[in-house]
């Protein structure tokens, strides 16, 4: 677990010194005028940009696109103001039009291309031998200058070199769709990304021309040729590709109901039942849950409790449904989980010991039945951190690391969280009986670092959510990658009613 401290406020107030790395970029096409983004700290709206003005139409199709950084772990509010000279209607009972917002991940940020070239009958340059040719690629800039973007190795003493295949990010290559052959100087040619992307064919054999020679000699044809041998585009898939392709995120919440949290009637209890304020558990649940629910496919959350004595017989349970219905432990939204949590507090007796492994195994059983990438499971455990079954928990985590599953542990209260830090596995990859976890699936967050000294207020909900969720996309991708699971193609884009898709044959 890599606890990189991500600390960028938001799109609006970008601070280059504390900039975090966005998960990807998205492109937003809007059918109207001014786009605002909201600062994370002060919630202030700032203008991000505006489209051009289009006259005389009620269906403006703006050309201007806005490119925003996308962060998985943040809710990024954006606001659109639609400006029209003409009243959009205002007739009671009449619709005033629709806006269509399209957000699309930008491809070119994550494409690379693998290319290989060879040369044929190049000019002889060295007096005693042949030539030592290499290729230099220049990207043309918008201002007409050129920037070197790749240089191949030198192939010694040949007029028919085969250069090694190389990989280059598309954005480095095709900012200006241009490459050139240069040197001490055999000749040059130009091409574009589009031409290259046709792959090996008659179109990708280039005559290498030396303009000086061409000017001097009438019979000059060329200084040899360069042939593209292969062209392979490699797209780095992202978390969003899977979500768009239909992978469902299943969040399960598990809450620690052990006696070490303090009796719910006591104000010092982390489970204090007060009509006036949220207790620590409720605060943590609300803060993290509100971000999580945006990513859960159906916003129905199975919610479990552990470490309590249940009515009617006082049996101790380490995996009980908060809503009292083991057949259907789902709660509707985070509000539903909060409600079920308060109901449980009233009916169960906090007890012990603090066993994590039953809830981990509970979710792992479901995760084990899905291995096609159609679902990914996230278990959120909220606990005071006094764990009793460390050995079993490690064993459960090592097992779960092979499954489509991540675990987020939010530690509440003042305890020493050494055991939680160990489970997080930041320093040492977690192991059990000599077996190491295949990948890192646990993220631990000490809640006290995010609340003020009175303990009643989260200093920054956004920062908490960020630190809790920042690693989920990578953990998710590490599973998909090692299992060789590719995202399914996204369903076709939404077509507004009344504008049927045209098909041309
Ligand atoms: C989500 O996971 C829980 C286990 O924590 C399970 O009860 C539930 O059936 C799962 N939901 C789906 C849609 O698979």
C-alpha cells in the first residue's frame, strides 16, 4: 500500500507544488456556454471556460471542448450556465430544451505506438566504409519549429539498416503529425501519424530525399528508402474503461460493534447515541460512504456488523446484517446504512472479540464466484483497531488478494493502530504461514488525522475520501491486468430522442 499523499485541491485552484497525478483526463462536450468548476476547500465556483457563441439556433452544437483532469477519489462538481439571447420558452407546460453533457476519456493520453523501420540502399557517407545510419524523429510544433521526439540506435556500416522496434507515446509523436529523417545528412522524408497507422504497406515506403543533391543533380532520384516494418498501437486501459464496459463495483460496509468502543450511552463512546451530533462511526461512515456511493452500480449496500451479542438469544456474531435480514442485507444508499446502523445500536449488545476474518471471508466468498471481471468488491471496515484475530485476518487477506477485491480499513478512536498499519502492508507485503499476498489490497486510514480537536468535525471530508479511495483504481487494475481481463466495449453513446441515428450504406 502506497500511502502517497495526494493533495491537489481541485481543477480550479491548481497548486503545482502539491499537484497530484490525475487518474486520467476526460473530454467534455457541452451544448452550451459557460463551464464552472467548484473549488474543493471553499466551494467557490470558478469559470473554467466558455464555448463560442452560436447565433440563431435552438440546437447549438459547440465546437469548443473542455479538458478536465479526472480524479477517481473526488467528487468533482461542475456547473454549466446556458446563455441564450432568445428566451428558451417560458411558456407554461412547454419544455425549455435539454442539454446533453458528454464526458469522454481522452485516448491520446494513454496510447503508445510500437514501430519498426528499415532502410534500403541509403547513400554512402563514410569515405572508407558505408554509412552508420540512424533515424531521428521530429515533431512539428504549432509555431512551425521542430522538437526531437525519438532517435533510433546507430546501425554501423550498412546501407540497408534494420533498426530495433521502439515504443513511443502517441502524444509525444503526433502533436504535429510529422516526422523527419535527418543526419550528417543522408536525407529526409515526412509522414503523419495517420499514414504510419496504415502499417506495413506500399504507402509506408518512403523515399529519402536530400534536397541539396536534388537541386544539384538532374538525374537524382533519392538517397535510398525507409520502410515501416510494423506499427502497433497499445492502449493503456484505465479504471473508467472497465466501468464504462459494465464492471460493477460492489461495496460492502462492515462496522465494529465490540465493547472496546465504549457503551453507546456514554458520551466518550465512539458509538455514542446522541440526538444532536454524529458519533465517530457515523461521521466516518457518512464521509467515506458519500463518495463511495457515486461508484456503486445500484447504490444498494450490503452492511454488516461484527463483535456483538444479538437478540433474542445473546449469541455473539462476527458477521450479522445491520438491517437484521441475513437473506437480504442491502441498505438503500449511505442514508440507508446509517439508519440500519442506528437500529442495530439500539438492539444489539457491544461485545467481542474483534474478529475481522469473518467479514473478509464473507465478501471473499462472493468475490470468489466472479472471476470474469464483471464485478469488483470493496469491503469498507470501520473499527477502533483493537484486533483479536490477527493471524486469521492475515490468512484471509492473503486469500482475498487473488480475488477481485479490495479492503479499506478506517480506524476510529485514539488507539495505537500498529496492527492496522501492518495489515495495510505498506512496508512489508502481508503474508500468512510463509505465503505472501499476490498484490496489495488493503488501505488503512486513521480517521483521527482528519477531524478537529473536539472530535466533532471532519476537517476535510474531501481529503479523507481522497486518501481512502485513491488507491482503488490501481488495485482494481492490478487484478484485471494479472488476470488478463480486458474491458468490454462500452455501449453505444446516448442518442437524444427525436434525432434518430443515421446509417449510411
Ligand atoms: C455484493 O456483495 C455482497 C457480499 O458482501 C453480497 O451479499 C451481494 O450479493 C453482492 N451483490 C451482488 C450484486 O453480487
